[in-house]
C-alpha cells in the first residue's frame, strides 16, 4: 500500500529550513565558518527526520517507489529552500553581496561547474538514498523490536 508523501516532504522542508536558520545564525552571528559540512548536516537531519516520521506513521520503511519519490522530492525541496534563503540573505546583506556572488559565478571556470554540480547532486542523492533506505530500515527494525518486547 502506497502512502501519500506530501506530509513527509513538508516535514523535510521544515527541518531543513529550521536547521539552515540555526546554521546561519551560528555562522553569521558568531562569525564561525562551518564549511560545506554544514550543508551535509542539514540534509542528513532533514532526511533522517522525515524518514523517522514515515516509519513511525506507516510502521515500515518506504518501498522502492516511495523511496525514489522521497529522494527526488527532498532534493528538489532542498534546492528550492537554498535558493530562497540565498535571496533572503542577499536582501539582508545588501546589493553588494549580490554583486560579489555574481562576480564569483563569473570567476569560476565552466569546467569546475561541470564537475561540481553533478558531484554535489550525486552526494545529495546518495545521502538521501541512505536516509530513506538503510536509515529508515534500521529505524523500523529497532522500532519493531522495541514494541515486540
């Protein structure tokens, strides 16, 4: 039986946006550079939170079709939230930050973008696949064992 996945995308979006806000408060408020690891942590937290909610609601891990839809929906949501956050941050920081960003885009060679974008996409895909696959299955096994006792 397939489950409607909309609520799990909303949960993913809320967790992702919340963790992103927290990371931005820490990085900008305390002038700490967390690097690209912060992006992985945001994706991990949101994916795992959504996977746990799925397992708790459905008493099972997502099947292959649900997993694929959850991965691509979550990936799309993470990109959309990141774009919106970039625009909001540029409005807060002012026009100069936008010019610096555009200048950065022009300075990076096309070959770097050609390699970086697919690599990051694969990284995001595999991390989300891990969360909605192995992570969800392991959580479901533990939850089942805990309730059986």
